[in-house]
């Protein structure tokens, strides 16, 4: 009986050994793909309006007047102790007996500014430099424009326009007088569009004095006069660089249109990150009678309705302006002709227009637009405007419209058309 028990225990032991051996006999392998990401693509359309004419007069900037004030940005320092992250707005310097005694010249409308007020202790104990920047817009010719730049600083300054050296004074005593920088130093460095005036100002160390007795400061004014005289168009036209459009960004704003008046615009489009179809449309077109003048009532039949006639006399011709000069040149592609009397859809890039290819992402395209108050004809590459058919029915009428620019990804939309949008 005892033997049987021993035998049974032996069998159980063998079975257990087999089971344990089975758990370590498999081969295995693991592969892991980590960090899988799906990110939605983006499409960003931005618009320029950098050229416009009205009756052969070029739109241009009439004046630039920038000064040292709190709209200037402090963008950096060498050895300074400004604790506020850059960039930040400059601050006006509080007058003290030191500034009253040594900052003895003034520029009308300009304010002495610095990075901090008062000067920090470290900035008095050490020679420090702060950089001040102010941007401005300029469109139009520089030749014929008058310009002036006056500057004073405590203690030294170096001036750059669009990263080009304009003037410098390291004499250490520039606060008591205003230096007048020659226009010849400025004009060669003005860009069409956005410009940045940068002034580096160095305050010399006076470690034996408290900070209040060693102020740093900048005083300047840059004035550019485009000599627009009394030309209404130049005073009221709107040009801008690449941007997202906001209220007030109008391509047209004319309040005294006469038969035969005409103009041109160059509109550039920039589509980022993806190829895109691009459509333009005139929407919310309103033809307002805007009151009835005596000549309108004297017409046969009299103009007695509530709908204005100006829109039907405003005609628009559009093309792809390859050299963005506002001139319809030989070889440039015609987009079409349109009247402003009704909403219109204008295909710039869709599957059936001018080869059917989309606008390639991260590239630019330029659209030329010529408008006419009257009959518009194109012979070869010359655009004519005849106002003789525009009669008194249009007097005092007003037409308003929204000009809409839309972009849509072209991928997965091979048959996209602006008309079916």
C-alpha cells in the first residue's frame, strides 16, 4: 500500500515537470511602431494690393510721419537689464533735473523714450545698448519725395533702414542737439511696401551716479512727403502688402466717377501649404439710385425707379498679370470680362479654366483688373474705355459690392469648378 502512494506521487511530479518545461519553450518577437500622427493639412490664402491707377494716375503713399513714442518697439538689448520679454513697447522717460538740463532740444510731437523708466541700476552701472524699431508703409516713387530725419540720443546712436546703415554718432553727447540726417542717406534704402526703421541707442556707464542721474533716451522723427498735392485719388487710395483682409481693405473707393473714367488694379494671391483652386466673385452688388437729379428726371422716359444704373456701366476686364505691372501684355492669359451690375463668379484657377491646373502651393499669382465707366473694348493688348454711351440716367447713382476671394484644396477635387462651388 505504501508503494502505491509513492508511485502516485512520482507520476504527479513528472507531470508538473512537463508543464513547467512547456511554458519556456515558445519563441517570441515584438515590433512596435511608436508616435503615429495624423495632422490635418492647412490652406491659407493671403492677398496683396500693391498697384492701382485711376485715370492714369498712380496710387502712392502721400506721407509718412513716424516719431519716438510708445508705439515704438524695444526689440533687444546688449548687456541691459530689461526684465520684460522682447519685443515690448517703449516707455516715455520721466523728466528730471538732469534731463531738463541736458536734453535741451525738442522735436514737435516726439517724446523721449527708453526701454524702462527709470533706468535700471545695472543699466546705469554698465554701458548698455537697446534697440528700438518702428515700421511704416511706402508705395510709389521715392524720386520727387522730400524726407527728413532728426535724431537725438543719450548717449550714442546707430540708425538702420531695412538693415542698411543710415547714420551713426558715437561721440557720447547727442542729447543736447538734434542731428539732421541727409535725405540722400535715406532714399536709397526705402522699400515698396513694409519698411523698418531701427535705432540702436547706447547709454554709457556712470557707476558713480544713481540711475536717476544717468538716464538713457531716444528722440527722433522721420517725415517723408510724397508730394501728392491735392489729388483726391492719391490721398484716398488703399495699397497693402500680403495679409488677411479686414474691414477697410477696399480695392475701389471712388465718389465722383464720370463717363470715361477708368482704372487698373493688381491683386496678388498667395496660397500656402497646399495646391488650391481659387475663385473670385462679386457679391452683394447693390445698385442704388441715390436720389434723382434734375437731369435724370429730364430723360425720356424720366428716371423714376429705385434701382441705379451706374453698375450696368461699370465694366471689368481681368487677366493673369504675369509681370504684375498692371498692363495687359502680349502672352498674358485672359480671365474674362464682367459687368458690375450683378453678382458674378470669376474663375481664376479651376479644372476648366486656362489649362485646368490649380495654383501651386507656396507660389504667387497676380491678377490684373481694368475697369471702365462706359463701354470697354480690348483690341490686341490695348484696353479702351468709351464713356459716350453713359448718359444722365447714372447721375449720382451708387454701386457697392463685396469682392470675395476663395481658395479650396485641389487634392481629391479633380473636377472642381468655381461655378459649381
